[in-house]
C-alpha cells in the first residue's frame, strides 16, 4: 500500500477508523469497503492471542483486500511480540499499558532494521510481510511504512510523557481516557476534571513535540471537535456498537402484529 497510515499522519491528514470487537475478518473487510482508513483490533482486551500469527494474518488479508489498514493493539510492549505482529504483514502496532520511555524505545527499535543511522532490532527473515522472500526492497519498505504508537493511559506514562514523545521514530500517541480515569482514581468518570486535565496535557505535549495524537470519538460532534483541536487518528466507534444501534432501532420501530411476548 502506497498510502499508508503512517504516511497519512506524517502528511498532517486525519485518519478515521472503527474498532472491530467482533474480531471477524469479514467485518474487517466490510469496514474497508465502507471507506474507513483503519480498523482497530484490540488484542489487549479480547480476540485471539496476538501471538497467533495465523489469526492475525487472516485479519491482515481482509484489510489488504478492501484497501484499509489494521491498527493492532497488543497487551504488552514486548519487543518480540512487536516483531511477531509486524511479520504477519500488519503495518501498525499499538502498545498498551506502558509506563516509561524506555519501554517505548525498546518496542520501537524492535520495529526497525535501521534507526537514525544505527542498526535496529527487527529480525530479517522471510515471513508474510516479505511475501515469503519475494518482496523487493523489503528492508527499506518496512522501515518506511511500519509504525509503532503508544496509548497514554496511566499516571506513570503521563509523568514520563516528554521522554516518551522524544523517542525516535515513535509513530503516534493515543489518549486512553478510560484507563486514565481508573489511574487517577475516578473510574468511568470521563468528564472528571482530573481526567480532562490528563487528556489535555497529552494533547498539548504531543502537538508541541509534533507527534501525531489519536483518541476516541464519542459521537460525531466530538470527533469533529477533536479533529479541529489537532487530533489526527480518531476512532469513530465499535462494530458491535453500530450493530446494537441498528438492531435496536429496527426492533423499536416495528409497529406490526404482536411478537409472541418478545
């Protein structure tokens, strides 16, 4: 893909996506046909094991078939896991639960063959990402297109934010308000001043550091407001949320004969 998610962010564009929490390759493919820029697979909270390369490859094929990209969130910043996911052909790895720049730096280095003129720590083999040895220019292409980003979702990461933003080749930071609310002692209170202050700090620091910033959209008014504020990577909602709204709407709109007590 020439128009990668990384290239879009580096160009200053806004990328819109959805979270597929059905974990279905068919739904990933459909989302691509509907025109989203990325499909987020959250392998931290559900779905197959991120170590299951065959399962992840199935999602990657579905995304490629319909011209979208995967944003795969992994439950740990383990460099070996970063390499494993990238070798399936996924372009974008999304770290969760990090607390320090050191963790982020190790994960980013694992995604690169070279970094700032020095050797990286990506393994050179012939996996699916290399089309089993058939892809020309594989090393340069991977370093140009692959991207590692990180969720800022706890007080430790906020405290080390400037150092995280300074990690070479960091692709983006993503504001995680749900876990931030837990970390600051107000679980689920997304409008609490402490949660809002943490979100604002991440946004302002990322914009100052010229690092793309992502976030959750809570309705399209919120999505548009966040895009105006400088967010570039925005999740519009989940596939189960969309399905729930559609089916509930159909059922509630029914005004025909009785439904047998349902």
